[in-house]
C-alpha cells in the first residue's frame, strides 16, 4: 500500500504545482520548497492549527489532529488521527499540498509514514516565545498570506515585549510547574512554558533537567522549595492536583498560599494564545512577590 500511496501523492503534488516557488527553512533545519503557496494543508498538532489560523491560513486547513479546538472554526476541520495513530488513507484522500508535523507529538513511525507520501513536509517545533512569532512569519510565506502573518507576529512580539519590560526584572520567584500529579510531571527549560516563566521574572526549578517533560519526586520539589506552585489544568480546575501539597506546611509556596492553576493550553501550546497565558502567569507571580513575609494560615488555590 505504501508504494501506491506514494505514487498517488507525487502525482497529486505535481498536478498542483505551477506558480512561483516558495522556499522556507523549518524547525528541523530542512528546506521546504513549494512550487506555489499552499492551498490544502494537513495540520498534525493543535498548536500548528492555531498558528496557521493566526497566519491567515485557517480556511486552507483540510485536516487536523484531535484536540485541534481553537479557534472555534478549527472544531469543524476533519480529523486525521491523534498522537497514537494517523489515518494515512484519510490524509491522502484530502489531497494536501503541505503537511505540517510536530516532531515531539508525532512518533517516528508516523513521521516516516508521512514522509513516504512524498508531499512537502514542514516541521513545527517552537520552543521559545520568539520562535512562535517566527513560525507565523514562515507560515505566511508558505501560504502567501504575508500581510496577515506579519501583523499577527508583530502584535504577538509587542505584547510579549511589554510583559517582559513590566515583569522581567522584578525580584525572581522560584516556580514549580506541575503538568500532572499522578505521577508528578513537570517541564524543563526547553519548553515554551519555561520561557514564559522567565519572561515573568520566574525561575523554573527544573529547567536544567535533560528530559523535556520529566517525572520528578516530591522530595526534589521540597528540596528546591519553590515560592510558587503552578498547576496545568486544561479542563477541570477542581482537579488540579494541588491538594497533595497541603500537608507540606514548610514548603514556601504552601506557607504563603501561592498555589495557582492555569489553563495549560494557554502556556504549553506554542501558539498565539501564549500571550494570554503569560499575562496571567505574570500577574500570579507578582502576587507571590506581594505575599512575601505574609504567611497565610491555609494554602489557597487560585484558579485562573
């Protein structure tokens, strides 16, 4: 089946070719060459879908992955799979002229299957706030929507710069970012959420770990003694997992009541909504600064 699909894909791409070529370097350092701006795109991750919409290409997305739920229009896009399985037949049936993949979210097996189709493939892996804006610009080039993409990127950069100017030089706040509590997961410094913590004048206590999403022990958190605990809650804020820290009265974050929740999609998806997530995070770290020396009797969980 693989050879038949590849031949069909190559024939499709050849039929779509015909205008001025477009060349862009992706996040894997590979040159992506299109004979004309992309008209039919399959997005292989939720953050990619958001970036494509921001760059002016939402109407050109013909297929997306599960959890591609923002903006609202994204929910009507046909799904081609999830992080465990991609329907290659469905991808090919959509006749895409560009695949945008996520190396951290798509398995090596999936990426190889897609690569064999012979359709141009762009790797999207923004790990820094500045790379989010750059991604919008490059998608604008691939789509031929440069004007929209430049405006979106400029707005994002201006908002991020304003947050950095306001909070970046404030006294540091040691932060533990809790992705999940069973088992206890966090993020290292190679993830965009850690960049947002630094933007707000925070210090990710596990930034130096080698694994991007490492499992850590309670003892390691207690030893680092963060001043703020921020839990990622994409759905139900009541299930943040922060109650587990209540018995640890000597933990600075517990003692000062700095147990915060944050919609994880606003901070871990490297897309345009990072500005919203970073702004909320900055406000909460500023609250942690204001509480210094004012130990609270009971830990307080603040949902955002």
